[in-house]
């Protein structure tokens, strides 16, 4: 499986140039997880868009960072997005009640595109039944919900199972981002 | 089943005088649910104590109300408590990781004493496996977790199933409090 390399045929010198990645936002997202993930993906060459329940709208993280949503899930085609990131905090609890965002995540999962979820992010994966029989990590408070949903919970920095990539907490975000970059670096036209 | 009556043998003119009820607190509890529940129970004659992960310690609700914990779960005997209330907000997510508080709720449930949980409070009931095969209501974002835990989710104001009493949200707290008072008014020495 190719890693983060510069020799796999990209025309840019960045590993995932041209890839469009959606980060989901709602009130009370985890500020640090959002920023660390966004910065890592932009550094790797990705075009990052924020998707919220309304757009353009400001959403405040639980520590006060204000992020503007670029577009809504309803305005977004699965075809235009290569991967989705779900930061943690209490935003995933709120996104669970945003039907268009839930449907969007389900469609991305079913399209086989990578979905990366951090800390409480797997709550949304439970909502779209994407953890069943999959190896999953998460913030420990929701481990029981992951298990009850049929997930195979593991207390690891990052867990990759098919197109589902999960991490426990902010400290794990660099490793999660590397795994997502790796997943997106695999040629999809074979 | 006797209701909230003044003729069931209490020596006081309040329906649950002498009953000692523990309300669980942690950071980000729902301020309104805490206050409405506490006020309703005190009005009904209860002696309310707050139980937190440390005590005496201040805990801030998600809207800024500061509550002081009276004692810890470790300092509390199941025998001295007649019922437990779990307000919602994001506190239940945090309490799930406080082992002594989780064990205390499990012990109260197993002792057959009433446990009343509001909105996100049933997350803690999931942690102690108290929703399986029981009728439960909750905040809609966690309905899927309740179902995955074997609970029979119902979208009702208040649901009473044995000693487990649940409500969806702040608007339902008066009805929840009335159900808890009723449960505590049933003579336990028969």
C-alpha cells in the first residue's frame, strides 16, 4: 500500500494536491482538532471546504474559535468531495440531528470514500451504521455506544478499517491526518 | 398505584418529606434541567444533595450556572439515598468516565431505587446497562444509542419503566419530577 510519497504520479509536489476534503462543522466542535486537521490537510495540498447545517454561517468551537461554513450538505455533491473529516467536541451530537449532514456522511461512506472521525466524531458513524463489524477507536466515553452499535472498539492512536479512519483525541490527529493522506494517495482509477 | 397525595401516612404535609435525593453534577450540565428538577423536588419536601466527581467543588453548567457538589459518590452509601436524578447537557458524557459515579448509579439501579434521567442523562443508563428491554425516552440525538443498547425508545414526555424514569428535555421536567415524587410516595415497607 503506497504511503505519503512524492513518486506516485502527482503533477504537484504535494501528496494530495487536487483532493477536495470536507470538514463538518456545527456549534461546539473541538477547536484544536479542527485546526490541527485542517492545517495538516492543507499542508498536504488538499482543498478543504467546511460543511455546516447552514452556509455561509459562523460556528463557534467549544473553546471559542469561530469557523465559517463554506456550504451546506444539501448544496454538496458526493462526486465533488474526495473525503470527509468529522472533528470531535459536542458538534457530532448536534450534527446527528441535521438530516442532510447525516445523509451526506452515509452517502460518502457508501461511495467508499474515506471518512475520518476524531474523538466524538464516531457518534455520526454510529448514526449511519458505519461502525458495525469494523475496527473503531474513539473518545472513551462513547466506546460503549460504538460497541453496542456492533463496532470492534480498540484503544489505539489511529484505526483504519476500509474507508473508515478513527482517532481518539487531539494528540492523535497528526497520525490520523497521515492515514487519511495515505488513503487518498492510493490511485483510485485501477 | 398511589399518586401525589397527602393521605398516605407522611407525618409532614409535603409528599416526599424525609426522602434524600442525589442529583449528579459535572461540568456542562444543563442549567435549566438541574434547577427545575431541584426546585420541584425541594418543593415536594425532598432533601437534595449534589454528587460530583470531587467535593466540595464548583461545577459550571453549559450556560454558566455554578453548582457546588456536596459529596462524592465514593463518600455516599446507597442506603442513605432514596433516588438519583441525572440532568442532561454534556455532563452525562463526562460522568460516564467517572468510575465511582458510574458504579454508584449501577448500585442504585440494582437496589431498585428510582433513577430519573433527562435528555442526555440516559447515556449514563446505557453505561450501566439499565436500558436493555426497558421503555426509555431521551434527547433525540442519542435515541440510536439507546436502541443499540437494547432500549425500547419512545418519543414521549416522560416514560416510567420500573425504577427507571426518563424525559426528553427541559419542558418535560415538571412531569418527570411528578413521576419521581409518585414513585417515592409508594410505601416501600410492604
